[in-house]
């Protein structure tokens, strides 16, 4: 039995989105976090981060298709399901997200003064915690090794569940809120 929601969630390739944007036929909503959006985005995309997702923030224009995008297409698919569950009839997801857009050779807006990516922030914080736990465990008390184990378990959970509590916390920091429009 087919899920009724899936019949309304469509995917398009970067080439199709480019044509639609060139002909002013689409509204593009970027659901990545504000720091990611500030660093690089498709020209004309509106920011509505998935972590603060509010259906009322989605711009609507008659005669234009609503297209969601993120880095790879996963978060935008999650946002699309939220819209479909709230009565939006048709939502379109950019297949492969910003990565596919760039692989197709299309330009992006880049801000070299934007905060570093959320992925790199998580790597820095997680790596620092594991390193600190290991050093403290070796030289102060073996109980500090629990910190390294806890961070490692968190990273495994993030990979398996495709959600990252550390990224969610880091996204709330003031410097990661810059650039949202």
C-alpha cells in the first residue's frame, strides 16, 4: 500500500530547478541552519531552518512551485513531510541538495566571513572533548575516560539516527544565528 504523502512529495534535479529559477517559476526555501545558509546558498533561496521550522514562514506565491533544499536532500525531505502533514498539497525537494546543484556546475553565493560549517564545529567540539577526556583519563583519573566514551556513543547515535544533539545545541549559539534572512 502506497503512502499518500509520498505521492505529493516530488523530487527534481538541479537542472530543472535552474530552469524554474531562471523563468521565475519557483520559490526556493533552504532549510539548513543559519550559519550554513550564511556561508553558501543558491541565489534567491529563502532561509527557514529545519531546527526552527514554522509552516507560517514558508513564502507562498500563486503560480510558483515550492522547492525545498538543504545540503544533501535529507533535511529538506524532512521539512517537506512536515509541510505535507500540515495540509500543503505538493512539495518539491531538490534531489541531492546544494551538493547536486554545485556538481551540476551552477553558481552559489559564498560569504567568506560566515561562521564555519556546523559539521566542522561538531568535529572540533567532539574532538576536543574526546582529547580532553583521554588526557585527563591518563593523567588525572580513569573516570575521565567516560567523557570520551560518551562523546563516541553520541557520534555513533548521530550517524545511525541522522540527528545530532551537539549540532542542535551549537546551532543555538549567537554566532550561528547570523545570516538568517
